[in-house]
C-alpha cells in the first residue's frame, strides 16, 4: 500500500510527500483507517515502527475537517498523554510536520520548565495538546485546561507510564474527559495491567498488533560480552577505541551509573554526556541536540529518558547494564536498525546479570553471538564461567541480507 491509497486530505498528503515518505509501516497501514472510522483502538508495536504517525496523521485529518476554516476560538479537541518530556516534544514536532498545511495548532506541555509560556498559549487557544501527566493535571487544577470539546484521547507508551507510576494520574485524566470521546491506546508491550486499563477506558476497541515485542529486527547484529562487573567501563572504552565507534547510545540502569560512565569516558578524552530524569529539561534537550549534531560521540541514558530519543541512523546501542525486564532489551536495541537500516547491539553481562541474559534469550529466541576474545572476561572461580563462544549472528543471515536490506530500504513515514 502507498500513502496516497489512505484517502487522507490533500493538505496532509502534501506535507507527508515533502518529507519523502512513500508507504506506511504495518502499524500505520492497519491503524489509520480504523482511527479515521472513529473506532477506539489498541495498537501494539515495538519501538521504531512508526506509532506516532499512526495516530497523528488520522487525528490531523479528522480535526482539519471538524475545525476547517472556522473563525471561532480554538478549543482542545485532541489530547495526547505520554510519559516523558522528550517523547512529548517529539510527538509535538510530528503534529507540526504533518499538519503544517492545515490551520491546526498544537501545544506541548511538560514539567521542569516555567508554566508561563504554556499558559499563554492555552489562553490563545489550541487544537491539539501533547502533555506529560504531572503538568497536565497541574494546569487543569489551576483552571487553564478545559476538555469539554475533546474529540480524541491518546495514551501513548502506556506500558512505560505504568512502569513509571503514572497509572493513577492516567485514571484521573481519563475521568476529566468526555465519555463520548474516541480513545487510542498505544504500547510497545501489552502486559495484563495494560489490558485491564484498556478494558476500563476503551469501548469495544479494535486491536492492531505488529512486530511482537519479543522480536528483534533482523537488520541488527547482536553481540554479548561476558565481562567482570568492575571492568565494564574499561571494556566500553576498549570497544570505542579499537572499533572506532561513534554515535553510540549507552544504556545504564541508574542515573548515578550513567553519570559515572560519562566521567570515566571523559577522563579518557571521549566526548560523552548523560541524559536522565535528574537533568533539567533544557539540559536534556541541549545534550540530545548535541548528540544528534554529532558534537558528542557517546550518549549515556537511562531507559525512561531514552524513550524520547528518535534518531533514524543510530548505528550502535550498548547495554552497559542489562535490564531486569526482558522486554526492555527489545526496546533498547530497537533504537538501532530502524526502517530497515543496519545496526549493532552490544550487551555487557556481569556474573550478577547472567539470569537476566537467560531471560532475554528465552524471550527473543535468537542465537546471539558471544564475543570471548576481549581483555576483560569473567574470571574462573566459585561462580559459573562465561558461556562458550557462539559463532552465530542475530537473525542468522545478517551479512547475506545486507544488499537486500539496502535495496528495500524505502523511506517510511515515522
């Protein structure tokens, strides 16, 4: 299917065409017609498959028809709730891009910055509001937000909002919205708690599920290094230098750990920055922009902060700390190998993390290549030794697919 087959307005088609997009991703192809029909929807797809466009484009189409060239004061007709500031900014930018030839206006609000500019924009009137839960409820309590004219509510990254403890805030927000709204819930995973949430808030929803969370892109080469816990920083530096790695996204389990990794790299003259919840919004945006502009070569992030990182050509992801939730591994490595591009996902596994690695392998069912030829392997002792080297690659045919991936790497609309 091509974009032009989706029967969207000429204004949207023009904007999307100018972005160079030609065909929708599977989640977009299945979701857009359902959203346009007015149905409630549960969309499940892994990171990097284009969920934002799957709801942004049909919402813009609907609102453009509703609002048209009306001279009336603008009212909030679409609300998108998302867990992180970075992701909110990314979604807001998508609405600006796809709706640039309509008269729709959007506002992105989040905490950590002054509310004054946000309140000024709300007073002028907007059509689309993208918000993080805390700032949204705060401004509503102060009387600056009215949902009486709301047409569509989107709960984006619902699983992450659940993990971050936003579930009660989400329930409060939903209760503030009209009962006759259209509700769209998007999530990379669909745990039982999210299914229960959907049953509470959605009416007879359609379900779209593509690229199950257990799947990892075949275009991503996965490697694992069994390394002594205290030698992880040395191994990271070793790989960056010997393999000449750049544009590297490194995942740390904690904020403190992320800062320590950055300090260790800087001592060895490697330009690196950290991004996590303790950083101010301005600092996080500055670091993210510097990374995108290649002013720094290594970005160290926690899982929560990384949800808003959207870089199409990110070549390398490194799991400095393994996640204790297997699905998180899939989210992480989904930051590379997007839209058919190739990527490398490297994982460091300490002895204390071996069970995490077993759980990850059980989920993804991929024979990940073990790299044993490095300077910092597990030492023999009372704890089990590192598994034997495995010569297989992720997907089993990474090299043979290289030319095929390049030929098929058509630009998709994200």
